């Protein structure tokens, strides 16, 4: 069953392009890029979700990342 997003593909692709352009502009290696994106994800989770749901959000995010990496 396909997942229906409330965000358009165009919106998502534009933000990803901007993130990647920033990393490229700063000559960030793959390792540094992943570190920065991981830290950003952690900050987003801490700043936007109640403490009691953060672990589940992080687990769901991790599972989605693992699936995307296959």
C-alpha cells in the first residue's frame, strides 16, 4: 500500500536540493554530511516532539532510513 504524503514531491525535492547544495558548497565529505544531517534530525526531534514520543519517532525514522538504504 503506497504511503500518501501531505507534502508534494516538488516541495520535498526542492528542500533536499537546497540541503545538498549547502553541503556541496561547504565541501562536506560524505561522513561530515551524514553527521550534520543526523545532528539536524536529532535537533528536529528534540525541538518538535514531546519527550515521551521522541524514542518512537527516532525508531520510525531509523527504520525508514534502513529501508531506503537497501
